[in-house]
C-alpha cells in the first residue's frame, strides 16, 4: 500500500502506511510468540484433519489387475459378484472411497474429503482471477460473476443428470467418485476460459475481484457437496490388500493401508502394543489407535467450531435484543439466561443427551450449542447497553433507519470484540465436553472421537490408550486457550505497543 504523508501516524506504520483495525490487532497478536505459535499449531491440526486419508486408508491410490488374474481368485475378496469385472484394468479406488459411505459413514468425513479436492482447486482459480480478472466497474464484475456461476452450476447439474442416466441405463451404481474427479477440475477450466474468452480482463478492480471470489466459489462447491451428500453412494466391500497380494496385481497404498474402522477379528492382532505397523498399538477390536487418533482430529475440531457457531448465533441474537430494547424485553432475556444458568452445563448436556435415541456427532453439536449460548448473550447484552447511547446509534435513529438495520449493521459489529475472545475459549470447552460425554458412553459410538478412545482405555486398562488421546486433548485445548489469551491482549488498547 502506498504511503500518504497526510495520514495520521496513530494508525500508521512507518513502512506500510495506513493500517486498519484488524491489521493493528493482527500485528499486536504476532508480538505474542506463544499465542502465535499456538495459532500455527491449530492450523497444523486442520491440515492433518484434511489430508489424513492420503496417509491412512485401506484403498489403494492405484490398482492394476491384469486379465491373467483368474476371476475366481478375485471373487473371494469382493462382496458381490457383479463388482469383480470392474476390478480388471487400471482403477483408482482411493478417489472413490473418499465419498463412499461404506468407508466413511459420517458426513463430517465426507465434508473434509470434499475439501481435500476443492481447496487446491480454489487456490488455482483464486490465483487466476487475482492475476487476470479485472472489470471496469462493480456492476460489470457482479454481472460477470453471475454469468460464471450460472454456467458452472448448469454444467454441474447436467453432469449429475448424465451420471444418473448412465448409471440407471447400465444397471450400475452412481459413480460419484468419477464425477468428483472430473467435475471440479472442469470448474477450474471453465473459470479460466470464461475470463479469457467471455469476460476478458481490463485494468480495474483487481482487489474487488479477489474479495468476491469467495462468494461464487462457495456457491459452486456447495452445490457439488450437496450432490455428494444427497446420494447414498456405496460400493461393494473389496479387500484390496488381499487382491494386492495376488500374483501380477500392482497396487500403491497409503502409508497406513487400513482405516480407522478396520476391525481385525484375529485374536492375535487385538490389543497389541506399539509397533512399526501400529505406532500406538491397537484397541480391543484390532483397530489402529494412531489412525483413529488422526481421524478423531476431524471430529473434535468440527464439533468445537460448529457447536460454538450455534451458541454464538443464539447468543448474539438474544443478547442484541435484550441490550438494545431494554425494558421488558431485557427482563425476559435475563430471566431466560438465568433459567439456563441454574443448571450446571455438564449435567444439562448429559440430560439432553439422554433424550436422543440414536446419538450422533450432530446431536452433540446442537446440544452443546444450546447450552453454551448464555455467556455470549450476556457479553453482547452488556456491549449493547454501552453502545446504544453512542452518537452513531443516535444518528442512525435520527436518519430513520429501521431498528433491524441499526442492531445488526451498526451496533453488533462494534460489539464483536469480547465475543471473539469468548468463542475461542468456548471452542476448547466444547471439545472437552464432547470428549467427556464420549468417555461416559453418551456420544456417537460410530465416530472415532478422542473421548471414545479414552473410554476404550478404561474398559481394557491400556495405558497407551489413555495417554494418546489425553495428550491430544491437552495440547489442542492448551493451544486454543493460548490463542484466546493472545486475541484478548491484542484487542486491549492498554497493552498495545
């Protein structure tokens, strides 16, 4: 950003020029090494959650089965005779398994696997638009973006219909794995060609283009993700490890060629200690503890974020109403908050969990979100009581702006500072609550959560099963708390250097 000699030095940097408030807070946050390192650590956890199927899955990246392999030899490793013929030749089972509900029965895994495809593609498209896509005006950009979204979504819908027609006419299953491989790269190609051929670049609004790329990218991939989740895509079970041992078959597996759900029924393989094949050993069912720990990162982080998103939405809405209107509205809000605070949060979560017939991680998210909103509501209410008398609020009222706009467009953004700090601490608390109820056997029994691994340690008296998830919980919660403390200090003007 260019320098401006007329800019006030109170919000400037001697080298970078004017800095916005988020830039000031970010610069202050980076001056706390422990908090900044913890934020990088949280990023590493998200990266692990994203790429874990590339390191641990019982499906090969590449499988080559020559015609010389007898069909009878393959049939013993395949559940369903119709799937045997599809194994001949060159195939890529790992890509199909990412969206196969027989491999990943939890939609959280499907979502992360979807991101494993889309994030690299988004980076490519973002780079292309940042480099070449400039438009003469905001209106020209919005129109071009609308045309791009319409064409891309239209092609995706056409592709889905084509896949369904082909699958129905051939009597086979819907091959969403192949659709995922070809559809998303096709979107990148569409974007590049559209920029160069239909909406060629001009010399204005590059930053506006970069900022708004997020909108059509989310729109495009949301439709594709909904497509994946909308179809019950399941393939017949195939023992790829057994097929790979056949003479003439070539296969390239991930480093750990088993999934978190692999159960080894051989008694000699159950409850093993740490080894080269199983770094943290196996549990009573022969499932690899280290792999389950890696996949559990997905569950814990998702539950923490989604649960606090629910709590934040409820808390901000309720607190905004009470703090802005005051009077009887504020009295009702306070009484509702007090009712929730009467019951200890832990026992309230256990009670609500008891009414769920089939526990799942989604119920856990909702229950934690419903219980956790009171703290955020009180923070927002207090900020509104302070801000509603400020001059900018009174000016907005004098201009005749609707109260809805004043609350959510003018006052609420200025009240988010304390909420952001509270949310960071709340994510850590939500992860700990989920681990606690899973340890007590109330959580989702099908999800590889860290609390469930701890529960298995209690039942089998395995020290390594206690230390591994316990250490993961300790490190994750500690890093989140350090990030929250860093944000709190960075937003405090008294501590600003």
